[in-house]
C-alpha cells in the first residue's frame, strides 16, 4: 500500500489517495522512488512546529 495525499505528494486536487498493489512471491515488482532530502534547517523548523503543537 502506498499513500499519496497533498501538495508534497504532487497532487493538484487534494484528496486522500492510496494505491493497493497486489503482490506475489518473486513477482519482480520493485516499488522504489527517490525523494530529495530536506535541508537540516527546514527539518529543525518542522520539529519546532510539531513540538509547539502547530
């Protein structure tokens, strides 16, 4: 299962979005993607907001 919701997930129309992908042993499917790492100062800002309950 993969969950994509909101602007950060690339949505233009914001809605709850889930992919359910059936899997079988040795099916060869590779669910990989890359995301850029956030700069440390941005992560610190997010941590401060979460800790402050905002």
